[in-house]
């Protein structure tokens, strides 16, 4: 491992230990763009070989998704739904962010972002919203019923109610 990467890791570990959602100013992680795509592409390797780095990137990506300043960032996070399957720890964290962080605060943002994700990820998320772990099912149903929808959004809402 390069010395610069070790230094980067040490700094990131320090930041991670002091903030639930750490943000590395440059968005870099040991020379890599630490975005949702990087996390998806390196999911298993990071989780097994660099646990702290994994959570650093996960929390950074989650914070961007919750902010929902642009639907692409939120969609990038939601695509991780298919990656987390089979990993109880990450699934729990993912669902917590998705339900309480994104849906509860901005259901429209979540549905807009869902129009940008693959069918597998959308299915995982819609199935979770039918039986949420962190928010009340009636809250989800009411929000979904109250949305004005058309096109792909309408298709997703219909899929939720199937």
C-alpha cells in the first residue's frame, strides 16, 4: 500500500470517528472518486478489506442522497439496493437511510430517483416500502397515494400498490 494511501486512510479514519456522516472535502478516497458508483463497483472488496473506508464512503454517499439536491445522487445511492442484499448490517443501514432519511423527508425525491434506477434496485426498494423497518406502513401508503404521478413515476406507484 502506498504511503499516501495510508496517510489518506488515517485521516479518513480520524474524520469517520468524529462524525456520523463524514465528508472528505475533495470527494476523494485514496485517489479514487468516492461516489456511489465507486462504492457499487467495489462493494464486497471494500466491505471485507477496508471496513472503515467502506462506511466512510457509504455515509458520505448517504448524506448526499438524503440532501437530494440532485436526483442523480439519490439514484446513485438507491442503486446500492441490489448490492446490499445478503448483508444484514449494510441492509439495515441502507433501509434506515432510504426510509427515514430520504422517503420520510422527501418522498417525491425518492420516487423521482427511482425512475433513474434499474428494475432490480427499484423492486428491492418498493418491496421494502411495502413492509418498512423504520417508518410506519400507513405513512408510506398515504405519501404514495398523495403523489401526483405520470409516466414512469405512475408505473412505480402502481407497482408499489400491487
